[in-house]
C-alpha cells in the first residue's frame, strides 16, 4: 500500500485507493483485525478509524 498517484495517504505508512479499501474491508469482514503501523514500536492505528477520518468509508 505504498503511496502512488491516485491513492490517499491515511497514515504515515498506508496509502489506499478504492480497490485497496474494498479488499481490506472484505478481509476485515471475515474477522481479521488490522494493526496498522510503520514500525513495531509505533502506536497501532485502527483501520476503520483511519478510513472514516479521511471520509473514505
């Protein structure tokens, strides 16, 4: 989920487009919990919160 043209940066480490969002939501709907961070010592960030914050869902 590297930042490229057409993607929205939702955190220091994650950039998404609509295809990424659909894929992540599908995985999350199967019960997988995401712990988004750039490095292990960073504070974890909630995927749904990040997407809602940027009005992506």
